[in-house]
């Protein structure tokens, strides 16, 4: 016994061997995907979705898109398109299963493939909010700030258009949005599909800024766009044109119906998923008949509405079930897929956390390849919250830690440590602990693990108040990527010439 005590005292002075340096840039799902439906039920949803496309059709507003469908054999009646299942099945055969996403920093490139776990920030928000400046319309300053926040954390894998810069005229906005991504980040880029003029100029800016040839740009996607159908069964002009233009130029389209059960979709989980599946298959088909092999992703962002107010609801049990079913449908057609988190709460409170975290777990259990709106998304997408972003990143990093499988070998079990400690003792001073204590556990970025007295003495701050200081520090200390100056120098003559011409208005 005296020898054990001596060993324990001696080991108290042991030096840690290394510090913890986690890497969350390339993640794989740690768990087997879960199911909401039986295999027979999923096949029934899939076959009914094909029947929707064949018998009910989809309203396609863009004549160019209708012509492409017609050449592939679809039946066209005015602006309605009826797509035979043979056309859809043929399109699924040419859709790629593994898409390599390029970016300015080769170390941050991604394989968009089943089993990958990719996170993107809240996107498309017209407003921003934080505890220092309050809620306000998004501007170019906040647009740049949200890019910097996304660039800072490696668990955020893509740059999103988190804050819409409404202080920039719409015909010039795409210039500043693309320039900001290239200047302040080096991750894979997201770009809106708002008509051929803006899309083509966005493509040209990326080629010019990153000094890419046409082949370099088109061989793998450097830009991703989200294509939202107008449920039920309507594909508008900019979305149809976006599918066509991105497909022709080898960039990624993620076809994502936004089906809210009880409003734009049947009120049941199965009915909403059937509509989601039909519309996503329609968009995937348009991409493939435009250019076989074009990078395209299945997408689903379905939830329900509050039947009292009609407002969208997120983080609900119904959304969770739709996420599980969406994953089953994506695996049935053998394609990687996108889901989403987010919150309907109007502020960064417990409701916001519960809704976002429930939806994140839905994405995890459904094995979503890409989870959009994973951090910062408030008010159903009407606002991006800075404090919420920081607290959401904490959850994402916790999930990223789950990707590291624990080991059960002798060294990890630590029988010697078990033998060293007397009944009722502690393991703080064992060699097993001393060798590992700096690397054993996740270190929170915003959570406060001190007891009440220490927390109160430090100012009794909430997690939102602590998050304020964190995002302020990130922005104050931010350093752009090393080559951003060269990129901007190449871009500015192009941008200035475009603005002098009058820019490019979005397609209606």
C-alpha cells in the first residue's frame, strides 16, 4: 500500500506530453443511419413520387427548361411538364455519387459523398442581430463579419451567404458578395442563383480571382447553390435557370424543396416527404438531362407549420421524422444529400437552442451529407444571430468529437490506474491521468463549467453574454487568408467595369 502511495505522489509531478489540437475539417458520420419508415414504405413513397411526376406534373415557368425536358421525352402541356419514370431513372444513373468540392485552400476541400458530415452556417438572412447592436437589416459590413466568423471555425466547412447586404444595390450585390468570400475566406463557396447574368459573372469572378482556366473551373465544382422549388410542384425562372447554368459549367446544385406540412405540402409526414421527393427528383433530372454527370445533390428541408398561426416550425418531432425519411430516400436513390437545422425562435434563448439541437440530431441520425443553417439561423431564417452562432458552433464541435471513435485497448482501459487507486480515492494523480489530462476531454469555447460561486464572482454571465465577447474577439483579431490581397487586386478591375456597365439585375 505504501508503494502505491509513493507512486501516486511521484506521478503528481509528471509533465503533460502534449496539448489538445482537434481538427474538425474532415468529418465522417459516426453512427449507423436510423429509419422512420420500413423499406416497403420508403419504396411506396418513392413510387408515389414518380407517379406525381408522371400523372400530376410540375409547372415549369422557364421555356428553356421545358425545351430541355421535351428533348428528353417529357410531355409538355402549356407550362406543365410530365416526366416519365424512365427519364428520372436514367437521370439517376448519371448523377455522380462522389463530388469533390474545390476551394482556394486545398486543405479545406471536401468530398461530398454519402457518409460525409459537412456543416454550413445559417444562410440567406435579410437581418442580423447581436447583443451589442441589436436587430438590424443585413449590410455589407455584417455580411463580411459573418464570413469571418465562418472562416474562423474549422467545423464550419462551407461559407454561406449568411447576411444579405441590403445596403448594396441589387444589381451590384453579387460583385461584393463573391469578392467578400474570396477576400476573407478560403473555404468552398456558396452563391445564389439569381439569373444567368449574375451567375455567369460570379463564375467569371471565381475563375479570375483564383486564376483558374475554364477546364480547372469546370472539372470540379468551386461553387454550390441551393435550388428551392416553390412547393407544391412549381419551378420558377431563376431556379430553373440556375440548375441549367450550374450543370453546364460543372458547379454543384443542391435541389431542396421547402415542404412545410399543412401548408405547402400534405399535413402528414409521408405526404410531405412524397412531395419533397418528387420535386427533388425533378430538379436532379433537369440537371442530368442538361449535362449528364453534372454535380447535383438530393436535398430536403421539410418541416411543419404551426396550425394556429401558419408560421414555419423547426426542431419539431415531425421535422426529425422527415429528416430520417429523407435520408432513407436519398440512400434508396444512392445519392449524397442535404438537410438543415435552424430555429423559429426570435432570440438566442432556450427555444432557439432546443430547436436547433433537435434538428442537428435529426441530421446526425439521418446521416445527412450536408447540414445547412447549422449555426446562427433565427426567426425561421429572417435573422442571423451572432451569439447564437457561437453557441451553435459549440454543439457542432461536440458532434464533431463523436466522429473520433473511442478505443478499448489495454492502454485506454488503464488497469494499472484502477489498481493504483484505493476504494473511495480519486484518479487525478495517476500516471494514466497525467499522461492524458490535456488531451482527454473536449474543451468548451463558451460553456462555463465552474461552480455557482465562481460563476457569480466572474459576473454571472449567460452563455449568450459570454458568446458576445467571443465573436467580438474573433472579429478584432481576424487575419484574412495569405493570398487575399492578390485575389482582390485581380478582381477589382472586373468589378469596377461591371458596375460601370450598370451591373446585372436578378432574373424575375
